[in-house]
C-alpha cells in the first residue's frame, strides 16, 4: 500500500504542481508582451491564469497523499517532513494569496498594469518555485533516512 500511496503522491506533484509552476512563471513575461499590444498574448494570459487556478485545486491531492504516505512509512513526526509540510503550506499561501490575485488584477485591467505589479508577480512566482525546490530536495535527501541516499 505504501508504494501505491507514494506513487500517487509523486504523480500528483508532477501533474498538479508542475503545470502551476510553469504557467505562473510564464505569466509575467507574457504580460509584458501583451502590454506591447498583441491580442494573442491577452488570450494566453487568461489561459495561464486558468491553468494556475484549476491545477491549484488539483494540488490539494499532493498533501493528502503525502500525509497518507508519511503515515504509512511511520515518518509523520520526522523533522524533515514537518519542515516540508510547513514549506508546502507556505507555497500554497503564496499561490492563493499573492499569485492568483495578482494574475486576476492583471486580467481585470491589463492596460493599467504597472511594471511594479509585473515585477512583484515575477518575484512571488520565484518564491513559490523556490519553496517547491526546497521541498523536493528535502523529500529526496530526507535527513536521517535509512535508504543510504
């Protein structure tokens, strides 16, 4: 059962978090191009925002199956996992409270979008992505692991 839970957890990360990180990273440069005047880029912005929003909901599967896997492995109280859970919650907070509202603000008033807002959105996305990098490293290295890694 542990292998099944771990497989679903990893697949959920790849299929849910991956698209959000890519779409969110593409949003600021696409905004700059849209401000340069191409209608196609405006349509792409809407699609990128929709990807971020929909896959954010699918991303809820990641901590659910992560917790079930940790419970199955008996590592629910390990420090590396608690830190990973905190960083995952922080990443979810950045997405829900900064990235998605920032994207919505751009879509609501594209001509009024300032360079400061675009830079802020790019920075928030970078923080979101770095949080996931740290979580990924912790999941692979797992301090104190007996796997020999």
